[in-house]
C-alpha cells in the first residue's frame, strides 16, 4: 500500500477535518486528530502535525492540499534497505510477523526473543509513535515506545535466563540453535494467539543461513515454514521486525535492571573490559557460585574476570 505524509499546522488540520466531515470514520487512533476514508484513500491526521494518506489514490488526494510530502513512500524506503533478493518485492507493505532477538552478545543478562504482528493498517500508527531500528534509539525511548506497542500489538515474548542458557550450553547446544528454537517457539505462540487470522509473511532477522536455521530445528514437533523469510538488517525492511526488536530490547533492559539490583551495583552491557571488572567485583562480593544466574559462562569474560581477581 502506497502512502504519503504531509506536515500540517493545527489550523490546516481543522480545515481538512471540515473538508472530510462526511467521510470521517469515527475511529481515531492513539495520538490522532481524525481519520477519514474516501474512494481509494484513507486520511489520518496526528497531533504531531503529520497527515497520512494511504491507498492507491494517496498521491492524488495529498496533492489537493498543496504541499510536498515530508516522507518518502514506504515502497521507496524499503527499496533502499532491502537486504535479500529472496524477499517478496512488496514485503514492507504486507501484514506480517517480525521476529528478532536481543542479548546474544552481552556477557551479563538473558536472551530475549520477540515475535510481533503488524497489520498493514497499523503501520502509520507505528511510524507515528516512533518505531524504527532499535539501534538508533536510547533505552529510555525504547521503553516509552514498547509500553505503547504492547497495549495493542499482538506479540509473543520469550526470555532465556542465564541459568537455563548455561545448562543448555553445557550440553553442547550452540547459541545459534538456542536462537532458532526461541524464534520458532515465539512465532508459534503468536500464530496461535492470532488464529484464525494469518500473516501474509513472517520475517526473521537473519542470524544463520536458512538451511542452517531449519537444521537447528530438526526434530521439533512443529516447524514453521509457511511464508517465512530471512534477511539481515530486517528492522529496516519491515516495521514488524523493528517493533519486535523494541519489545525484546525493553524486556532485556528490565531484566538487566533486576540483575543490577540483585548485584547491588550497576551492571554494564556488552562484552568489553568493563564487564570483566564488574564480574570480578561480583565474584568478590557474592562468590563465584552466583555467576550462572548473571552471566553466559562460556564467554571469555569469565576467565578474564578471574585473572583480574588473581592479580589483586
């Protein structure tokens, strides 16, 4: 679905609302001023000053208001960011499930995986509340957006805590397989929650080749394959992946805060030298036996922290 966004003042919006009086839908989204529907176009005005025109007739309808669009059409945007030739050309415009994970490269904290469903008619609202690649957002902004998303967006969130992660890793299970199992499970939970509605596509932020992903899932009772696609940088391809990433990141940050509270000091993210120091402090203050609840033991940071303690 094509769309055009214009920037308008509150006075101009009121004139537009009067113009579309006979076409008002009576269903105004959160943060909206009005929503109207004409032949071939849905018009939604937001308090932020943006007016969204959606549908086959969006260009014609938007031109009536004599301003150039402040944003490109979704189709043009996605042409720039598409990262896989195997994706449907119009995937960015489909009602889709997006799936992404957070925390795999962090020494402290869990892995969180989220699958979220974004209907095409909700895309304008997601853009309005600021959904985008979570790497461009602060934790504070992510939290703000996530709290809005979980109120209306169908999603499934899974958290692999450190204790379970370490037990699985000790059996020889790779992190890649853990992620594949979590994605498949989160997607399954969401499909059940949505039924009988089905997505037009399922897009997974790619962490392994497609054949490797399905090899990881070998032996599972249910493996979701229908309309499933993979792409790197998927957050820039479909808003569903961006939304999933934001919800997953929000959950990750919340669990991180709980770990910091339990530790008695602020735990750093990532896997750099600062986490080595934090781990050494944790061992010194609470004992090595608490580590499985806090960290991914097989990371090199564990041994680095032990070396720091031996130097003292």
